[in-house]
C-alpha cells in the first residue's frame, strides 16, 4: 500500500494540535513497477510526529473494527474526523481507497475511486476488508506510550478473548466457524517482543536472513534457548468454569497445540504439575531447525505462535490496572500504558538465549548485547520476516540508539534486508509495503528524495507540515540541519557562542590562544580570517 494524503479535521491529540492538518504525500502514480519509498517525518520534539503515527494506527484500527470485529476487537474513542486516501493492491490490482469520517462519533466510510467517482463499500461485506492493509506494525525504540496506546488496547482485547473463549464465557465472541480467536491486525514491536522475533528468525529464517541479523552483533550462530510457560501462577489462576484439567490459564485448542509442538521440538523439557510450568530447552543446530520446520511453515508462523503465547502475559495484569488503562485511553491520556508483569507472573517468557561467537565459539548471552544491537536486530528481523505486500509500518525514531555509522546505513539496510520474495530494493511483494517513520536526525532524510520527506513544525499551537526547501537526497547533513531543523551553524552552542564573542574581539592574543582549541569548521575559518585582518 502507499498513502496518498491525510486530512485531520479533529483528533483531540495533545489538545488538538493535529486539528486542521492537511498532508499530501504522493500524487496517484501510474507506473506498473511499485517501488519501496518510505515517508520520513522530521522535526523538533513536540511537533506532533508521534501523535500523527498514533492517529494513523487508530484510523486503520477503526476501519478493521468496523469490517472484522472478531479480529480487531478494540476501537479508539470516536472523537476523530478525518480523510485518508491510499493505494492498495488486493489480488495484485491497484485500488484507490478513501477512509473518512466527516463528523466525530459517526461511522467510518470506506470508499474506492472508480472512473472518477467514489463508490461506497459496506463494512459488513467480507470483501471490504481486502481494501485495508493486512497488518499495521508499530515500532517504538523506547517507552513511547503515544504510539503504543492503540496497540496495547488491541493486544489486551485478544488476551481477554482467549481467556473468555477457553472458559466458554463469551460464546458471542466466537467466530461463526467455531475456530480459535483471531489475532489482531495491529502488531507492536518493542523491547517486549524482541526475543520472539529473533528466535523465530534464527531458527527458521534463510541462511541469508540469519547472517544479516547475526552480523549486527558479530555473532556466528544461535547456541541455546530456554523458554518457560507458566499457567498457574497466583496472578493467572483460573476463575469461572474450567473446561479442561488445567488449574490455571485455560487455553484454546490452538494454544494447546503450540505448547505440544514446542515440547516436541525441544532437546529436553520439564513439567512442574503443581504450578503447571513447562520448561523447554533447545540446543540449536540443524536438527533443531528441521524439527521446527515440521510444525511451523515459516519464521513468521513460529513468531505468531510465540507471540500469541506471550500475549497471555496481559492476564497477569490486575483488573484495576486494566480499568485504569481503559479510562486513560478514553480520556486521551498518552501516558497510559499497561504495566509490565514481573517474570515470575508471566505466562510465557524466554529465560535464556545464548550465541556462539568467534573461531573459539565463545558463549555470548543475549542480555550482554548493547541497546543499539537489540534495536537493529529487532528492526531488521521484522522486515526480514514480513515480506507480504499491503503492510503498513509505523516506526517512531527507529534509529535513536544507533551509532552514526549505523544511522548512515539504516535506509540501505532496510532496502536490502532479504525477505522470502527478495529485498525491497527489487520489484518484490515487500516493495508494495508502506513505511512511515519519524526522526530527529539528518541521516535518514539524506537517503530519501525531498518528495518523501515532510517537516513537522508547530505554529500557533497547531502542527503544520511543510516540504523541505532543498533536495534532501544526497544532501550533506549540514544542509539538512540548516534547512530542516533551523540549525545554523551546525556546531553546538557553547563553541558557537565563544566563536561569536571572538569574532567581535580585537584582542589578537586571546584569539590566537583560542584557535588551537577549536575543531575544523567554517566558523573557525572565518575566525582565522578575522585574526588575519586584525594583524594586517
């Protein structure tokens, strides 16, 4: 999919800073080949970039809830008026779609442009869901509750339905075919999901995909994994009618199958009956990967199994905390965040992951990796694993923990990371994905044409996007800092102020003493010229 334009009449985000926003990203294009062209939002702190990503997620969450409430169970408070247009390729054919709500509290309208006329589609028609992105994947590099809120709500709704369905207390929520609860369309990638991604990729990814991830941290191979599934802790004891012999969390057939498959793949395992604790150990080699391939078709299928088990960790969160979260979401409080349950209360967790590194095959524990290594492995992992078309990625400051070398290479890595259908730099299904990312740094914009870069500024309390005044692709970081961030000259304030004072000074000895302390810059050259003029 490719987003064309976004208009927000009302959003209630941070006091309505997005109200009246009009953003036109692309003209409708006619070329047959779909290229991977991410959109970059840049700007200072507090200019609404994260709130804009959250609003995009909530618009699609609203649409999915209207079309498939059994998949996307939660919907944001109906306080937004908007119009969002995008291109999507269901079945390989390009379709121009508009999602809109002209007045807050009204139902969402889903339309397609056919021969210059807008044609309405009923959300109740199963074909309408094909007009929406298959998945909305959010990524945040830190504790960013702003973007996370709709994803947390989505995750919580799934976990609660799993419990209700297992206890047969919510028959009305069951799909008509009587199958297992359907996973939500919103998927959040953060620090809590990084091991699920990494383990799935390193066990079932291709050789090229595994090498791409391991080389980030100079590792050679996955050595061992231990995961723990705990169904009867004090926090997750069963209530209501039990439909199985389990004392704790009552699992659906799907989740019971996942546990049985993980047990079958394990090198060794242990079961503590009193607390219903499974401990699975895996010595990772070619045979282990072969075993997993017997039960899971791909790395993404394994990730989905692990992630569904991990979603049950929400059941360890107290009911009062859930209610506080729901009230906070309804009142538009962005600090709202579900608390992280302690490990001893979690239904699913990884207890240990180790790697081999170097010719001597020294053992490296995953927790010893740096924040930047965690972050890059996670981002590349999800981009390697999800290569299907019509997926929307919302990335909030994805390179915030990277060193400058990694920041310079970030966009190239996204384009070249291998998927099942080839890299995004080629004509592949993954090239038809949409990526909207935010940044505070000049590195990413320098790898993107100005048409795909939007500067967010705050004017009179409202967000006003604008296009860069210069061509950003290939531009120096100094130029981007000057034209996009109003940073001129591109040196820090203490040094800049000292040079400014010296530029008006007539004390030659003072200037001569300061010059050796200054690093190379245009400002230093100007100061040397000032000194030369004083001496002449």
